[in-house]
C-alpha cells in the first residue's frame, strides 16, 4: 500500500470537516503513521500460487472461504478497517452474506462464469470466490 492509498483509507474523511490547525496536524502525522504501519501491511497473495499449497480450499463452503480470507461477508472476521498497526486477532461479527450467496451461486458452481465485484476493499471476497468456483 502506498502513502496515497493509506491517506485515502484512513484520513481523507477526517480532512473534510477539520479546522485549519487539524488539517495541518494531519498533514504532519500521516507520513509518520504510514511509516509505523508499513511493517504491518499484509502482503499481496498470488492466488494461482496459493492454489498449489491450499488446493483443498476448493471443497469448502462459502462461509469457510470468506472467513479464511477474512472477508466481512462471512459470519466472523478480523476487523480490517483498523490501521494495520492497531489490528488484533479478535474476530467480530460480520454481515453473514455467505448463506445468501451460497443459495444463489449453487446453480453456477460447476459452470464457467465471470464475476464483477464492485466496491472491493482488499479483495478478500474475490479471493474466496476464486476458490469457491473451481
């Protein structure tokens, strides 16, 4: 993650309502916070290579996959909206869309389809769907 993306995710919404002095403070703090968090950023995963080591994921249900890839569409997930340095391993309740998606996608599981996910945060749900559709 670059500095611009870090700013957009964690600070852009604060600037809109901030006073001049708060904007100045944020401008000084963001690069420092970025440097602190850079060591905690999750590495990108090449799903084709990941598939070689975790091929058994193809046999899992959608909720298990969402939880494996830490998507908020499962029943539980680790809060991905915190700055990386502040994350802990505590799982919190999620949306639970997996049950709904599974009933809809069951008819398409064995077919070759294309899926467009709008508004993907880190791509966690897309990774889960990659393994759901063999």
